[in-house]
C-alpha cells in the first residue's frame, strides 16, 4: 500500500511524533502540539513537514516505519530486538503498530535494518518471487569471506549476463532463532536509472543505482530452502546452486517442493461445517462454488449473498434446481469460498466475517491472512477434509 503522509500521522500519538520530529531538527510550535483533535493535528503537522526546507530523512523514516506497521512487521521487530522480553513489555505500552514501529526505528536503528531484512523474506516467502526446495538438513553454513564472496560473484554474474546490471553485490547473514533458520539477504546493484529530482526548489536529473533485493533462507531442522529473487526460474537456479555449493558446501541435489492440490470435489455433497468453538468461531458456511462441467462444457458459479449468513450454496441449489444439490454432481469444483463467522466481541451484536478463497489446484488467499487467522483457518480446512493432498 502506498504511503500517505496525513493518514499516517493520524495513527501515531502526538508524544511519539513530537520526539521524532525533534530528533530530525524540525521545530513545531507548542500551539500545534496542543491541538486536541487527531485530524486537525495531523493536518497541521503535515503542513509543517511540507513547508520545511529539509525533511527528506524525516519522511524517509516515516515511510520505513509504516512498512513494518503490520503483524509480520511487528514479529520481525521483536525477533530483531536486543532484548525481546523487555521489548514486548515496552510494546504493550504503545497504542498501535504504527507507534511501535516508529519508536523502534528511533531507539534501535541497526536492529530496525535487520527487521527490514526479516520482513522482506516473510512478506515474499509465499508470493510469486519465492521458490521452495529441500536440501540436506543440519549443515553448518560457511560464513568465511571466500565462500560468501563466491556466492555474491555468482549472483552478480547472472545479472550481468542477463541484463547488464550486477556490478556489485552484498550479502548479509541474519540468524533466525525463532525457527532455527539462516537467512542470507542480498542487495545487487541494478541498472542506472535517470530520474528527475527537486533539490533546493530546482529540478535536476540525477543518475541513481537502485538495488535488486533477494534472499535465501535455510532451515537446519528439515533442510527447507526458500529463495526469493526476481528473474524467474534461471535466477532461482543460480541462487540455489550457488548457495548449495558455496554456503552449504555440498554437492547433494536439491529437491523442489511442489504445491499440492486442494481436495475440493468433496464439496459437491451437502455437508455441515462444524467450527471449533474454542477458536472463537460461531459458524462456517460455504458461500460460493465455481463449477466446471465434467464433460468439458460450461462453467457455473453459485454465490450466496454476503448479508445472509444463514444461506449457503447448498440452500441456493436446493431452491433453484429441480434436482437440488444432486445437480452439483455433474461438475468438478474449481473454486470455493468459505466464510468464517467469528463470535461477536464483548458489547458487540455482530462478529467479523472472513472469506477464505480456495482454488484448484492450489491457489488461495491464505497468505493474505493475519498469522493467527491463518492458523485457525488452516486447522479447520484440515478438519473439513479440504487440506492439500498428494499430487
């Protein structure tokens, strides 16, 4: 999500903002800080920022802090802290993730950089730039400069050959004690980019060298190897092979981990989805099915209305078709949406509804969920017999 100054300032309490502004030498009148309402205060602070002559570092810090103002970001911050127990106690005193992230940037700038590297891996580990393999477990990684240098040279060489970038490359180790894995983050020099900048009110063109970021994670316990890099299969192959040869110092073959299909065809039979009450769920319903005719014909999508939690796909099929739910047996299931209805919080009449989309063979929106929500959903997918099966 793109950074926006005024909405971001509205989320951070005034005392923390005041300290942050002071750390960058931006003087704001006390009358402004005395503004009681959040919206007007944020607007006045934004005006001060936009009218100041030199606020690049201040704005850059706000952007960096906002990037880690999420559940995964907070996990990265806590994991990177010098004293995790103390940090957890300190975080409990702050109002929200935005304030915690900005405070951590001010207090622990070096640890914040490590948190950014952790977050890069966690954010992309299940997205399009990630690949997963299995290597031999329990190998002590080689951290000698000669090994790391050879690894950097291989990756930089790939980009030099393919696109002309990669004149330099730097790799940094991050030890991830929470799961016993070793992360190696790479910054590769990209192609020169000519961009127009405003310096002192004057427009000028400057040549910049943006970086290409990549990462490798190796989990000692089971040998799970994750690579994140742009450039498709050739780039992943170079990253894997060089990591194996130079950092793991082994000639053992890597085995790709392939995604497995969800077992969705069982949904054509009417069934009850009984939730685990201890998970805070009130009900689970089948809200939508995307069906493909078994003889290769047309596509049928059945979707229940969002505002009627008691109505499912099965109810609609019963009311729409003469054959009722038996008509579903003429189709293969190629997509399903399950709605998880959570119990209402104390004092609230209505709980939250979470739509989980599963597509055949192995697509889903699980990676977009909050970690705790994902744990609950995946537990129930297994309970309902929809878990991924061997291909």
